[in-house]
C-alpha cells in the first residue's frame, strides 16, 4: 500500500494507529504548486504527533473553491508530490468543499491549519475537541503562496 490512500483504507489504518497509541495529526489543503511555505507548514505539523495525514482537495473541489482556472496541477500529481514530502505519512483526496467528513471519519488527535485561520473557524474543530483532541494553528512564511507564484509568473512572462 502506498501513501496515497482512499478513505476506507485510511479508516482501517487510523484504527491501527489508535490501538498503537500513535498520535495522529491532520492537515489539509489544495497544495497546488508546492513551495517553501507548504514544506514549512507540513514539517511543523509533523512535530505535533507521530503520524501526519494530509487531506487533499480534489480537482473538482478546488475549482468550486478557487475558480475554474485552478488547480494548476491535477490531483493525482499533487497527491504524488505530497506523498513524497518527508513529513507526510498519508494523503487522502476529498471531493467536498471542506474536509469535515474526512475529519469526522478519522477523528485525528491534532487538527492543524495555517495561522491565517481563526481557531473558531477551523472546520472539524468541534469533532476533534469533543474527542479530547487539540486544534491549533501553525505560523506560515509571509509572501509564500501559490497565488503569489502565479502572479510572479504572469508578470514575468506576459507580453507587454
């Protein structure tokens, strides 16, 4: 079994991890064009537990959230790249606009988002906290985003 897993397989893995008393950390996002900010975020997330599971928005989900021009990188490639980043243990695609169903199915011990999120607005917060887990944010590197990379490319390579 690889690191990119379907939800049903991941639920079985989660049960085993719980029995082994492993602390599971859950992060999620689009991860369209991987950059330093993503790596820093995932590296910090992994320090909060033993196993890092990343929920990855499907292409359809990304289009609904970010518009028809996104994602730039298709979901299978985004999943492959994420699964090969050292701190990441498992990647699971989800098709909804939020990872709420995925979080409810896995009930991680730690739920993380970037510090640009208000703790009270983090999807799945109530699920994790009601099970005794924690919800936290991770500082991010300013000016490191897929949008800023796209803007830079457009500025540099658009004919004037």
